[in-house]
């Protein structure tokens, strides 16, 4: 079965550079979530989109922005990178109006590991 | 608002012993509860979930969890630990469809030979 795809899987940047992470949700899924997991930390919610509109916002820095496109893929743009941005960034997708309760679930991608030097 | 606590940041068990990982949640609405496992340098894999219905939920790899509303708990158990179970385990709560997950701090499970 198709899963959530994230690219790139690994990314190395220097301080003050910019980075763009991409997420391709499972087909038919209309909601995308971004999470940040720092070293030894639990995943923290950043932002989510439903039908190309921002639906919820968590602890996302002002230096970060994101959007969801017409094909439902999403991009997380990160500017003025700091050492503390080094983390594993997960994207998850879900179906906002599941046909059955069993579909109420977020499916996580493999993550993009960002290293800021 | 939701929150999750996991008692014990590190749990060690012997191979073949019972695994018990604790999760307590707080939620102002009926919760959806999840357990995820994360192996080193890998993503999150869903072990099991509770949405509605039966409160005892069976998942993959022999794990199960019981939703106890009166105790606001969703503890994860496995009767017999295997070396391959060594990983980080996260409990998560969500309030409704489309709502983001709130994760607990995680419990690292070590399995001793």
C-alpha cells in the first residue's frame, strides 16, 4: 500500500541557510501534519493543513512556513536556519472524513533528518 | 487540550518477561489513543490504536493496550519480551478527526538477554 513520502530523507545545511522539506500524503488523504522531533525528544506538532488551508498551528517558529498544494502535497520552508533546528521532521497524513472509525489515524512518513552545521 | 505522561523514561526487562509501559492522558474530549514504536534512526510505526468500541486493543508484534477511562490510562503490555522489542515507545492522544497528535515523552525499552 502507498505510504507517506518525504523528501529528502537527509539534508545538511549551514546556519542561516534555507531548507525546503516535501511531503506527499497517501492518495485520498486531504490533511497533512508536520512534526519536529529533536534529539532524544518526543515529536512536537508544528502545523497542519486541510484542503490546502492551514487548519492548526503548534510550536512552529516564525522562520518556518508551510503550505499545501492543489495535489495535496505539502512543503515546509525553513529560513535562517539555526543549530537548534537540527531534528527529524515528520509529515503525517490523514483522511479528514473517514468512512469508518478505523480510518481515523495519522500515517507517518519516514521523516527527513535535517542537520544544521 | 490534551496531554500525555509516560511513567518511566527507561524500562528494562529480561527477554521473555512481561512488558508494561505506562501511559496516562488528559483530555477535555473523548480521546483517541495511540502507541507508536520508533527504532533508532527510523520513523514512527503504529503499534495499536483506540478510537471507539472495545477497550482492549490488540496490535502488532503481540502488543496490546487497555483503555481505562476511569483511570485515564492506556498502558501497553506484551506477555513475553523479545530482543527485537528494544526501541522507543510513544503514547499519543488526539481529540477528534483531523486534530494533531500530542505525544508523550517516550519510554525507551531495553530487553536484556
